[in-house]
C-alpha cells in the first residue's frame, strides 16, 4: 500500500470552511422562515435570530466520532504495547 496523501493537507481545512458556510446559510434560512411563520401574507419585517437545531446536531456528531476514534486508537495502542502482534511470529514447527 502507498503511504502518500491522496489530497493536499489543506483539503480538510477548506472543506471545514465550506461546511461552516453552508451551516451559516442554513441558519439564515431558518431565521427567515421563522420570521415569516404564522401569517398568510405578512409584510417583511425584521428577521430575528433563532436557535438552530442543525448546528448542535453536527457538533454532537463530530464529538461522538472523535471520542469513538480516540477509543479505537487507545485500544490499538494498548494491544501493540501488550505484544499481541507478536503472536503471528510464533513458529508452529516442532524443534
């Protein structure tokens, strides 16, 4: 297997910036929708900020997967230190 990166290192940063922009656009859309809710033909008034449900879900998902990754890494690190990987090197041949 090749160990080189397939994408530049800045790709993750740029994708995070794009995700932030999309989340901001969604929140602005939610604010506009909430300001127009309740009236059939309202005059366009001030747009009040509302609580975004999407942002909390994304943050919670990122935290969950980060913790799961750290748990998996901890298990693999503990197995490497305990010598489990040396079981494949044992010889089954009689001397």
